[in-house]
């Protein structure tokens, strides 16, 4: 199973429909949500991001897939990932950002 599918399953398993509706309404229904608050989302993916750091490279294909997903939590995950991996970003990565 690839990383994107694994992450999607984690999001789906922790979905909160009530929160999702409220979050979507707050964002004027521009995005779909799983309804996972930021602190909980960060806890869910703490170990994942820690393991990604061990590779010392940024997986742009994974990040592109995440950012293309309709759910806003995936876009937040991309931000968290890049923030935690900032020391591995090089000048050549600017085109991807």
C-alpha cells in the first residue's frame, strides 16, 4: 500500500462528520473535510512525519497527490510535512513549492 492510500485510510478511520460539516461551512463550503481538528491530525501523523525525516528527502509525488485531494486536511498535512522537513528543502525545490 502506498503512502497516500495509507494516509487516506487514517483520515477516513478518524473522520468526524459533525466537525466536517461545521468546518466546511466555516470555509464557505469551498472544501471537503474529514472533520479532524488540527491537534488531533498532528498527533495522528507525528510518527509518519518522523519516519519521513529519516529518508532526508522530500517526496514531491506524495505531496502532489495529497494537495490534489479534495479534503482540506490533506493540504494541511502537506504544510505540516514541509514545515517539519524544511531543512531538506533546497533551492531546486522552489519549482515544486
